[in-house]
C-alpha cells in the first residue's frame, strides 16, 4: 500500500469542493506513490466547516489555520482561501516543514511571492501553485507540439478570459470585489490564468502596457455567498474596489507579441478561457468551453486540404488522458484538479517540485503587477523576472 500524505485544507467553499473531490479521486485513477488522506479542513465558521467535513469526508476540522499547521498529523497544507491570506499561511506552513499547495494567484503582491519562495526554499518543502488549466490534456498537448517545433517561430499570442457573472449591477458584494482581499478583480482572478497559460506555452513576458476599468462602482452589501453566487444582505451599498475588466499588450522574450483581455462582464460568456497561438508554420487554438479539443492549422498541408483540424485530446498517449476513460469519453473541469493533485503527489513522493511551482506563480504575479503599474503611468513597463 502507498504511504499516506495527510492533507490539511484551508477554505471550504468553491475551491474547497474542487480540491476535496480531487483528493478523493486521484489514487483511484493514477498510480500514486502516496495516497492523500483528508485529515483536516479549516474554516472560521465552525458549524459550516463541520457540515462541509461531513459531506466531503474530512476526518476533522479546525477553525484557526495556525492550529492546522501545528498538527503533527498533517504533512501538506492546501491553501484555498482568499488571496490576502496566501502569503502568511504558506510561510508559516513552510516554517513548520509542511509541503504547500496554493491556489492562484500565488499572492496579492510580488513582494509577498518572494517571501513565500524564500520560505519554501529555506526549509526544502515541496510547493505548487494551482494553475489547473495547464492540466487539460489539450493544453499539455499544445505544449508538446510547440516544443517539437510544429508551429515554428511563435509570433502572436491572443488570450481572452471572459465570464458574465457580474453583469447584473444588483449582484452583491463578495471578497472577490474587494482589493484588500482579492488584490485585483478580473485582472488577478481571470488574467492570472491566461498569463500563466501564455508563459507556460510561449515563455517569459518582458514588457506590458495596459488598461483597466470598473463599470459598476458600488453593489449591494454582501449577505451569504458561495463560489460565484450569492445573495444581498439586509441593505446598503458597498464600494467596489477592484477592476471589472483588464486589457493589455505584451512583448515576449523570444520576440512574440500578445494581447490579453479579462472580464467578468461579457454577457453570454460563462467560462470563455481561450488562447490562440500563431507561428511561422501554423497555429493552435484552445478554449476551455470546449476543453477536450485542440484546433491545429499546419501551413505545410497541401493547398487543397488546408484548414484547421480538430484534435480530440482523449487518446491514451495524450497527457493525463490515459489515466481516465476510453478515447472520446470527455473530461471536464473537475478532472483538471485531479490531474494537478496527481502531479502534486508525485512531486512530494519523488522530492522534486511539481509544476507549476511557486516560481511560476511569482512570475505570473510579476506580469499582473507590471500591468497595474502601466495603468498608473500610462507607459510600457518592464516585467521583473523572478529566479
């Protein structure tokens, strides 16, 4: 029997559910050297976190993350709480010798990211940031194809991440709309994902120039909220302190140029996370709303047969797909988290940092922060590369 990897989870709402499902599933589909054990989940509302623990199979609860970290029976701290908590929890977990799995963005500032990296490096614990879209088989296949030279010299990157859950001005406040907790709005929530995907597939971003805007400047005070839904409180309004949309241009280290757009106010777009990459030999297109497919155009095809071809990335030789179902039996959002946890567990077992580690998370935040700086200065800004 594989040895146990005892997990302590901080946060029990949207990401808490997704991570819990991954821990329950991973050893059933992947040949893991360690088996995650859902030892304890932590949240401030004792009755709510107790209900969550019973529903998802966590053995125990804590209401203070410091108590969770102090437990001798917890090996890994999983941080699924708002962004303003990430740095403090991760640093203390590393000091206690716990491995750390952290939701994105890694932190609300580059300075916090650097302190997190210093902490995990000083203690030698394994660390990973959850950019789960990397773990779609079609995206991982795109990485293989680009690395193999199928697109030739990369010239253009077009990245958009569009949602519509904030279109209604009567949608109530939650932590994602407060700069103090979230750091930024669509920019950090959605933009972090497309920045990471672009960096993963194409490489480092060196310069940016951008624009950000808030369309709805105040919303009904928060009542109850969970995930991307919620209800208004007893009355009153609260000021929105984050962006509703973010747009920027980017220059890549290898000469490519890119456009990035993130918004949560695009009617009809539910989770439209789309990336198009154009090279000298061809193009690749992927969109999460059709996540199992990769569209590929090859300039070397004969003229009478040219056009985008659809690759269904569910074959056994496609990344991650072989652990799941027969070809053509589609994967979904939940599978990306299971695939991520499989890489996490493998990294802890082998002693090598799983990908993406905190360094990737920090370089993503560096891009986001540089865009915000560009909005303030109205100029192109250089992006610091964290090593």
